[in-house]
């Protein structure tokens, strides 16, 4: 069985050692009698130097004819070379073996391609250097999220994918047959986390969610990943403190592990370093309305914010900003009313700076049974499907709060990407269900 002896990510520990790397040919170039084979292995890309004296004559002659993305095993000595592209190290080849030769031209050559072409070949596009870095950063973000909650006393509770009802109505749900009844793909695990918080105190779920929202903006996917913590005996301020700590920790973790990758992605890392510093900004919805009016937006109190409004708002701040206390009428039925002003909700959205907009939405949940019953009626929702949720208030109700953080929007913000389609391995959009 062939198994990699070393990975490109380990080259720093292998200087002046003879090693073997298993990977794929990323590119080949020649300079006189010296040839350079760029090899990738999933952890990085390394330049391999080959000369007539380093390998057999036959292999030297064939070395510049190896098709892109052919699988290859290379052997040689590792040298530190600051001029070497990608990783600052190179391998002086002593031998190589082709495992599989690409029999036709690789579709994604190292040149510009249109978005549709790249999305149709997403299964190959993720091999590219930039997409590879983004997916590695995504993995670090996912681990950082789990580490943050696991190390702060939260219990992971898995929410169901099939649900009998919606969190906020069924207009943006994917409906499916469930034996002799109807079910929906989950749009949020929040309601289940509220129940779990009454059992375990501080909990979170982390998984895919689905929204049948007919939107083609750069911030929307029909399938995306969300982490949703919920905390018993927490209010809005406590909720924001947890959200602030989470986002700061994520940014700091990515910077510590991927600063070079971010620079390669042309991300301004100084902006990210500043954004990780707590506390984040806090403004009320009413203040946000005034900021938008001064910026020339035709908006009035009671209007919700879309992507354009969020972009304008976040360009006023150099760090994430909490926008709190939206009008209760534009928020979900479960949101708690502000005791000081029942026309407002005890909610918050966290907007990422530099125009990226909302990455977190949440707030304090209504813990009064009667008020919640009235809210369900006011929103024209069927009470019978929420009976189990109402039991959370019937049996030991307490103040509690939580939020949802969208992984893809967070990846887009940290990596400096224009569209969320590049933040997930195989994106699902209104007009895309493959590959």
C-alpha cells in the first residue's frame, strides 16, 4: 500500500532530508536545462527541481511532458529557498514515478475562466491553489467554533434535519414527503436548542440548514452551515458577550494559523487583527436608521435591512458592530419584547465590517407563555405544531438567549471573498444543484 511519507506542510521540519511526496502535477516550467515541476498534495504546493544529472536521461526528457494533474510520487532532498513559490522550500529531485497520466487536456488550465465554467467544474476547481486555501481556512474556522464552545462549558446537541414545522413560517422552507405526512428541511435548530438549554444549561448545535429563499445575492445559499448556541439564564447583553467572544476567537485562530494564506488571498490582515479586538461596537436600530438616512438611503423606522443597507452601515466601522433593538413587528414571533419599550425586540445582529454585513443574528427569547401565545396568533402560526415548544415555558421557564452564526458568511468575511459560493466545497444555489 502506497502511503505518503511526508506532506508539503511538513517541509520546514525536513530541510536537508531525503523525502518522498505523493501528489499531483500542478504545473511545469523550464529554464534552460533545469525543469521545475510544481507538485501539490492537498496540504500545499512545492517546487521540485530536476536536472539531467539528478535523474535518468529518459525521465529527464519526459519530465516536461507530464500532463497537468497527473498523479505523481517524487523523491528528493528538501532545501530552503526563499525565491521558491508558494512555500519557500523546494525539493531537488532524485527520482519520480507517474501513478496515473491524465489522458486528455485538464479542463481548468492555469488561466482565467468564467464563473459558470468554474462552478460546473467545481469538483476540479477545488484543486486550485486559491480554492484549496479557502477550504483549509474554512476547516480551521469550523474547528475554532467547536473549540470555543467546548472549552466554555457548552454541550453539543444535534438538532433534527427533518422538522414538522418552521421557526418563522413555511414560506422559505423545502417541503418533503415524510411517509403519510409532510416534513420540512430544517431552517434552524434554535427551537430544539431552547428545549435542550432547559435540560443542559448551555448548548449548541452545528450542522446544515436549508432556506428556500428565492435570492440570488452574493450572500445567499440554499444550503449552508450554521452554529446555534442557546443559554439558560442569559439575557441580551450576555448573548452579545458570547457572540463577541466567539467571533474574536475565530479571527485570532485563523490569523495564528493562516496569516500567510490570507496574504496570498490578498486579504488585509491588519484589518482582521483590528477586528478581533474587543469590545465590538454597539448601536441601536434607531441609530442605524439615522446613519443610513445621512448616507442618502430612502429608509424609515420600521423597515428591515437588506444587503445594501448592511453594506453601508458596516463601512462606517472598522470592527464588527452589533445592531440591537429592532421593531418587534419585523422580528420572529419568539423574540422577547424590551421591558422598557415593548415596541422593540431584545435582539441583535452582528454585522462584519468592510461591507460584509450580517454574520450573526439572535437575541433573547420570549419566556412568558402568554406573551408567546399571543405572538403565535399575531403571526398567524398554527399553535398545535408548537405545543412541544410551548412546554418549555410551561415547565420551568427562565430567561434565555442565543444566536446563529453562518459559517459561509464568516468564511467570506475572513477570506475577503465577494461571493459565498467559494466558501463551501459544493455550493447549492437557486439555479445550481450540481456537481
